[in-house]
């Protein structure tokens, strides 16, 4: 699978490696001051008790993003999903 890059007028720079965190989903979205939104991301983890069917949603990251950047992020995400799903061969019956 490829990746959808930021618009060409923005260059990405990573002078120090940023952490890569697996998340299962968005647990909460909260509007915060300054025109920003906080996404609380979680990971589904099994309860470690023996024979427990319980899954815990543990918070693993919080991302703060300006509200006006959300539509761009959604468009990038949808473009990536469209590209990724176009690579899946049709099911043959």
C-alpha cells in the first residue's frame, strides 16, 4: 500500500524520529481553546485476568489539531482508502 502525501507546498521534515503508535480507534473528540480539537486515541487490549473476555480501551495518545485542518485530513484519509480498496481484487464466486 502506498501513502497519501501532504500537498506539494508542504515539505515534511523529521529531525527527531516521531513515535509510531498503533491505535484501534478514536475514543473521544473534544473542542479545546484556540480553535483546536483534541482526538483521544485508544488501543483495544485484552484484560490480563485468566479467562477474562473483557477488552479494555486504553488511551495511548492525544492529538491536537486545528479545526480548519480536519477537512484536509479527512480528504487525505479518503483518498488513501480509495487507493487501498482499488488494489483489492474483486471476489470471484
